[in-house]
C-alpha cells in the first residue's frame, strides 16, 4: 500500500493477557519507530529500528514490552501481561532514510485493557 | 530535558476566521521544529517544519516562524476552513543527530461553518 498500515485498529484485552500489534511500513523504508499516545497527550517514543536492528529501546516502559522487526520490514510490538495503564494508542511510523526528518505515521492501534 | 508546550484546546472558530495555535519549547542548542496534523481516524502527518532560527515553514495556507529569542513556533492560518478541523501537534527534534522527536500534547481545532 501507499502508506503505513497497522493492525488491528482496535484491541480490547483483559488484564494479564498478552497482545501483539503489527506495523507494515512503507515499502523500502529503513527506519521504523513505535510511539505510545495516552489520551489527551502527544506521542511518546518507545523504540527505533534501522532495518532489522533495534538501535534504541530506551522508551519502552517495562520489560513487558518487546518489539521486533526480524526481516527489516514488518514490525511487531508485543505487550505481555497487559495492565490497565497500558491502555493507549500505539503509533508506528517509518522514515525513508537518516537524512530526512519526515516520518510517515500509521493510523494507530487503540488498546484498551479492562 | 527537552519539552514542548502548546495552548490547550479545543480551539473553536467559525469558517474564515484567523487561527493562531501557540507553541513554545525548551531545548539546548538549535532544535528542528515541526507541526503535525492528525485528522479524525488518520495518522499524524507532517504539516510544516523549520530547521533554524527565523526560518518560516509553510504548507496548505498554514505557516509558522522559528523564533529563537522567544523559543516559539506558533502556527497561523489567515482563513480556516471546516476541513482544517483536526488535532495539531507541535514537536521538536534536538540538534546533534537526534532522531527522536518530542511532541506537545496537541491542540484540537474545531471549525464551524
């Protein structure tokens, strides 16, 4: 497709369940970012990939959060043993190269933990 | 640490009114500054940017000027349309090779016919 896609768009989980959120970046984009956006807040950085390498995971809030991009294209953000405070919109963005500032964002996955 | 402060919304205007959304920032050095827009149900889109002091970014009738002396990057549009209704995010990217943007909380704009 032409843009970044994310699935599912909405996810409801019971506390303690594991969830997996998928991001399909723009084809050929080297860089991929994950953000967490709480209600009424701006996006907060979680992690960054360059191709398959996870170069920065400093924003991951706990060891329950794990991200991977094994073939340098599709990425998955996994949250284990979900808690209510994990409820947020999870945004994925891709960027063509390090020389450009422009990140292209997906529509996000809204996660609600009950 | 770096931070971005935006005026609280919602901002409610009538069509053809003048728009200003205030944004101030705190950062060391010379950050790059951005405005993103998020239309309902869609992802964030880069609206405009400025990379050095006194630069003016502009796009789709929107403009913002990088003011180093007041650490501001206010978004303006002379005549808003109903289709401009969205959430607007101010952001900065620190100088020195950083790739991680810092976003403000967002300001919701509602334009009535």
